C-alpha cells in the first residue's frame, strides 16, 4: 500500500513538473513572438524622412512651402512624415541612396543617380501647369550682347550644382555635343545655386548661366528678379519633371508604393480646395516608372558620367 501511494505521488509530481515546463516554454515562445512583432511594428511606424530640394529662394521658405505636402502624406500613409530640405541636388541624391531619407521629391538627374547607384525607384512625377515636363534654359542680361551659345566664348558662365539636371547635366551635354570644353571655352566657370545664377546674371555680375524655366518663373512671380533683366537665349527639349522617389528598401514594399502613388494621384483634385498643398503652377502628380527618365540617363551615359550596367 505504501509503495502504491509513493508511486501515485511521483506520477503527480512528474505531471506537474511537465505542465510547469510546458507553461514556461509557451510563455517564452509567445514573449519572443511579441518582441519580434513589437520590433517590426516599431520599425514600420518610425517617421518617414521626406527629402525635398531647394526649390524656393531659402530653406525657411522651402520648409514652409512643402510642410503641407508632408502633413498630407502623413495622414494618407498613416505614418509620421518628417520634412528635410537638402540644399543641393547632389546632396539630395546621396541622402536617398544612403537611406538618410526614405522618400524624396528630387530633380531628374539626382533621381537617375540614386536609381543607378542605389536602386531608388520613382513612384510619380510632378506636374507643372498640367504637364510632367519642364525645360533647361540658358539666360543672360539683355544688355550683354549674347544671343546664342556661340556668343559665349570668352565669357563667364555659371552652372548649377553637380546634381542639377537643368543647371549642370543638360547644359554640359549640349556643350559636349558641340565639342565645347567649358574650362577652355569660358573665361570663368562657377557652380552655384539656381537662385544665385538668376540674381547674378540679371545684375550683370555674370555673363550667362544655366537654369530651368520653373525657377525663373517663380523668381519673377515673387519679385526677386525682373523679367526684363533675364533673357533666355537657349532652351532644351522637354525634360521629365521632378521625380517623387523612394529608397531601395521602400521600393520592395509594393503595398506601400501603391498607397503612396494613390495619395499623390489624389492631389490634383485636392488642390481645388487646398491650393497650398503645392507651390503655384504645380498641379499634382502622375504615376511613372524608370523608363520615363531614360533621356536623362542617356545624356549621362553619352558623356561617360554613368557606366552601363551589365545585363
């Protein structure tokens, strides 16, 4: 009888130990799962960094101009969106490529660089006066006597920064096609911001410079320069407008890309009641893909600024 009783109690103890061990194991499993889920949730909810180029005359005005867009996207995407003005086009391309920014409204050449070097992908293209295109221009003061590129020999000339499409890539490609080496053709060459180019050329401090039609229009509209002091003597073929692009990591998330494209596409209609969502003359976005920016890539390849990738 004593032996049976001891055997009975041993079975109970073993059963309780097993149940206790099972509870510990299940607790550890679900706790680990919760930690992983919480980490994934935290990562998915961290603020999205939205980089924008310096489209306005200064950073403060640029931040104020694009803050409504960042706030709108935050609501539509269900994520905090933090705005960052990057004051050079080259810097903006590098920030998207390096992951410092998750999304960017950027010039075409900067986008092509970020795509080629780091796998960034365009989602949409901004519309200017209803069109997804703009123009590179060369400008001078009407009193300079310059009427064509041939008249520039021995003059001073300003490019935009090296990440600028209209300020650097496209005029460089035009000179390349004509066999012009800027450092030999001009008496002085500088790289500076688009706003500074217009200002210095209209004052007669520089003979000529490269710009884009949208910047010139904006500066005239804001009273920063006078149209009578800024003469266009060369205009490019139509160029694809600024790209709204995402980093390589976000590009892999097809659901996020679709949600972002939809939010951007809705802006055209929303501008009717919220006109401050974009600057004047910008009328929304249209969904595009990498092929739309092929003319920019082709110009860079022609000059050897990009190397073809093995297929």
